[in-house]
């Protein structure tokens, strides 16, 4: 995998940015003019996003949610500009597109909190134009579901004797292996389970059932990370939800956006609760939040950079 720092460094050179945008706009009218007009904004989105993320890594956990959230927002806006040369078309798309639930101070648990998805704003706009979800299939999402959908948090969940995600393969491998307990957790027969996951996979060459697991042999390794399959940033194993209750078949980029939005709102507007959490570390959520904030500082720019790199590779075929 090409380091995301190299991709962003390449794209923040004006000539490179303009050429990249011109190739991205090939299906548009007057590609040269639009690429020239947008190259400066594109560069600043990528540069600002990178700097926000770097600042988050160096800052106290007290302010990391805000820095990481706005770093991600800038990177997403840069990516959007490669797809939507007239972005932002209206001021309506500049809002976050999400609403944090009003919270009671007493007995509040982050893991039980939810975020409501609005019809207008950046989140539905990103969902539509970067991930083809229009409208986004869910009205609200729980923090527990999101935290259970990040493979790098698997070790912390295991300390609670919970296994929300399991390893089903390696990133560059063409073989996936699903233990029978996964099919049981989804309450699905083999054929129905395969049809559910088939849209997120390359063509399946062979299917075998042996030794208590379903084995799929693909024609190529998994490349689409915009569904329920996740890769671990460090060990590069492929993870999949262990049960239907943990099934969130949308890009992990959206997972990080939703979590960072809520944490940034808490950081800014629930100062007492946030300060107490950081100072006392009393709640079981603290290790999950702390680890998530470390992960997102690296994984968010990595995931977005790979999408930008894929666009670049597609345009140069």
C-alpha cells in the first residue's frame, strides 16, 4: 500500500492537482477550465485535512475529536471535488447533515447514544455522490454499532468477551473463510448468505463447505471496502461481522464520520461530561474512545487516499 502521505504530497503540487482533476472531469464539459478553477481549492482541502490530522495526533485527547473531525471533513471535500466540479452547489450542503441526540447528564453512556441523519448536508451528500446511497438507508445509527464495526477495536471488545468482528481472510488473498457460526449469527442458509455478500465481492470462482466453515475462492482479491468487509490497518487481515446485529454494510469512512461528528459535538458542548471522562477514565467506553481516536488519525486519511489513488489509477488505464 502506498503511504497516504505520499499520495497527498503528490496531489498538493499545483500541476499534479490540475492534471488529476482534468482526468477526473473527462465526462464533464470544459474539463481544462474546471480543473484550473478547482485546483487551488482541491489543494487546500487536501493540505488542510492533512494538517488537521497531524495536529490531532500531537494534541491532547481533550481536543482530538474536533481536530480529527474537521481534518476528515476537509479530506472528504477534496475527494468530492474530484466527482462534483461545481461543489458546493448550494449552502445547504455545507451543514454537517447529522444531529446529535439531546442528552441527559445523569447516567449518560456514549455507547448507547445515537446520531440522527438529516436529508440535507455534507453526510447525505457524501453518501450520495461518493458511495451511491440516496437516501442513506438508515435514519439513525447507534454508537455501539459503529464502534463494533472497526476491526482495530477487536482486542478491546475481546476483553469484554465479545466478538463483533472475525477474521475471514487476508487482504491480498483470493480466499475467504466463514465459520458456520457466522451463518448461524445471520440466521441464513449458505445460499442466502452468499447472495447477501456477493455484491461486495469480486466474482466468486468456487464455493466449498468443509471443516465447519464456508470457503469462497474469488477470481481476485477483495478491492471494494465500501461494504461490510473491513481490513485491519496494521495486520491487514480482512474482517467481517460475526452476527446480523453487528452488520453495517457501508463504508468504514462513513463509520468514522459518524463517530467523529458525535465525539466532536460532545467535546464542544458537553464539556463537563467529556472532561470527567478524560480525567477519571471511569466508564468502560473510555478505552474504546481513546483507541478509536488513535486509529482514526491514521485510518481516515489512509482510506480516503486509497480512494483517490484508485481514481487516479482508473484514469490512467
